[in-house]
């Protein structure tokens, strides 16, 4: 079947075409027809050979074939369909495993390096198009997007580390004093809608409504990225807007800059984790007493009595300087976020109070592909795969290929 398909495709691509004497050259001059030149292509149905007109420009001393641009094979010997397949498998699993999948499922022999090169190239192109969109949004006022009103729109933001090659972290301080960092933080965000509740009245995320954005970049750059995504998802039409995150200050700084009207909520599980960590420091060898103390603090938290919780933390006696400093830090954390921890009020409004969607995304979007055993990345390569995975898992992969086809 593949051989027959390759034979038919060869005939189709080699149908006689009018040969122009001259064509426009990239240097602004005219290139003259030189000869018909063959080119080998590896396609989804196997290898084919095409004959296409080749033109030479005497001004810039460069040659090119317009047919390559029309077929989207300029500078490559892989067809668009095959590159799409390599991008798909390369975004899902290791490049070598992707090579094996192509051989097993499609009978195509490619190298792991080819899968890596093409998956990262497609991912980089996705990232470039996203960056072009961000740059346009910075220069121009965003247009209003017409559509139905969105009852409730959520934004969730988090960060997760990705293992990097030594050259990418050698100048960055690590978590252990005196040692360089081994990871770089991926800033990840998701946007989704919620209109339904379960039988117990708990909010349910709308099916297939979640889209993702992420990159290894500064908080300021990521702020523009998540803002554009929220805007395209109907931010201006949302009747209620909610942003969930942990207690990281950079998240709330972005909220103040880009989402001033949003309801801010600290993930309740993250807040509870702070209390469990503090309980382990206060009662390292007394399990029962630690549990009683933590559950008492959690009852205050769940009731929205953050001021009482802060008061109790500041009243805890501690002789060790390190423990006193930790108590002060944690008390400041809860005091700083007290308005984001009014959980009873949020529950009454039927809002999510946990950031489970973005927590899961850190594992499925980033961890499942970029944090496998033995993997180390460059920033360029990681960002290409992150852009590709966010694009795919947001349901935008087919739109991207349609856009490429229209451009060709």
C-alpha cells in the first residue's frame, strides 16, 4: 500500500508544470531558470523523488526552487505530513521512542536525531508565532472578541523545575548553598471555564475547556503570555473572573498588573501544606501532638479565621532562632494572603478553592515529557517542546497546520 501510494504521489508531484524564465529572488533581483533538479523526499508513504525547476541569481550568487516553498519542503527532505508525525511523537515521548513508534506504526525509518530536530523546529515555530502575537498585543490595543458571555473564567498559575544541561545553570545559585542550580523553572498557566456542579454542589470544570501556556522565561514575559490567552478565551466577556495560585509573590504581582478585577484565591492545599511543614518543625518527635496542633490550625483556616491563625502562630514560644524566624515567615505568609484565604465565602459562591488543574498540568504537560529519567535540556530545546505540548493539549495543533498550509 505504501509503495503504491509513493508511486502515485511521485506521479502527482512530477506532473508537467510551466517553467518560467525568471522568478523573483529574495535579494530583490530576478533569478533565471537554470535546470530541472531532482530531490529526494521522505513522506508518510515512503520515499519519493521529484523534479523541480531550479533558478540561479547572478546578483546574490544563490539558487533556489520555488516548488520547494510551495510544497513546504524548503531546506528539508521530509514532507510536511512526516514532520507533523515527528512533532507529534516527539512531543509525547523520548525522541528515540518516537523513532521506534514511527517504524512500528508507519514503517518509516528515521533517526532519533531527526525526530528531535523536527519536533523542536515545529515547537520553535509554534513559539515564534505565539511571540509574534504577544508582540502585536504589546504594541496595539487588543480587539474585542465577539461571542457569548462567559459565566465564569478561571486562571491557574504555577511553576515547576525542569532538569537542564550544566551550561544552562552554571551561573545560577541552587537550592543548596554553594552549589549551582540543576533545574530551571517553567512558568505554566491554564485557562478554563466552569458552569456546572456535581451532586454535592461542588464546581465542575467544563469538559475540553482547558488551554495551556508555558515557557522558561521571566515573570514579566509570562504575564503577557497568560494575559493574551485569557483574553482570547473570553476575559472581556467573563461575568466572574477567578485566579488561583500558591503563595508565590510573582503570581500575585502578575494578577495586580494584568488582572485587577479578578477574585484571587490561594490554593487551600498549598496553605495546609504550610501548616503541616510547620507542625513537623515544632513537634518533630511527637506525632500525636503534631497532628492535634495542625488540625487545630486547619480548622481556623477552613473557617476563614486567618487573623486568629496568624495570632496563634505569633504566640508560639520558640527558643531556637531558626524556628522563631520560620514562625515569623509563616505568620507573614498567612497575613499577607488573608483576603485570598476566605474559603467559606468562596465556597458559598461555588468557586474552586484548589488549584488541582494546574498541579496536574505540571505533571502531564511538563513532567511526563521533560522530566523523565536521564533527561537534561537546553532552554531553547525545552521551550520548543513546551510550546508544542501546550499547543497540542490545548487542542490547537490542527489549527497550526491549517495555518501553515494556507501560508504555503
